């Protein structure tokens, strides 16, 4: 059974950095497209960054140049390095795993990221 466990969220000040991790189990990790999404209060969940099995990446315009998604296939883990964080990055961040033929995939429980001075 697929399980995704996120970690690394927290409270930081503007301009600081955080690294989120998402450990996957119960799947053949290398077959999956992995993504990070976020949902701020009162807003819809949005895509932040996605990485394919071939390590092709795609980013939301709002995070380009600040966030980096990566994956370690040996550890079944995907990361999101977030630099120069802004208050508008405050949200619950969710990990997603989906096969290329799927449009939805599976979700982790989320990790809270709060940017505040």
C-alpha cells in the first residue's frame, strides 16, 4: 500500500530556507512522477513543483529560482529545497505520487510551512 510521509515543515522568517522531505513506501518509486503541492487558507491546492522518473522538472512561476525539487531513488524520497521564503509561501505542503497514466495520484498528510517575522 502506497504511503507518503512528509517532514521538514516549520516556522521561519522571510528570506530563510527550509527543506521538505517526502518518503514513499509501498511503490516502485522509480515509476512515479513525484510532486509538491500547497494549499493556503481559503485557497485551492496548487502545484509547486513536479519531477518525473527521468528527473525532468516543472515549477510554478511563483517559486522558480527559489525552490528546487529533487529525488533520491535509492531512498524512495523526494525533496523540496525552499530558499528565500516569502510570507506568501505559507501553506500546508503536500507530497503527491502518481503514475504517468494517472491524473490524480496519492497524497501525503501534509506539512505546515509558515513564513512570518
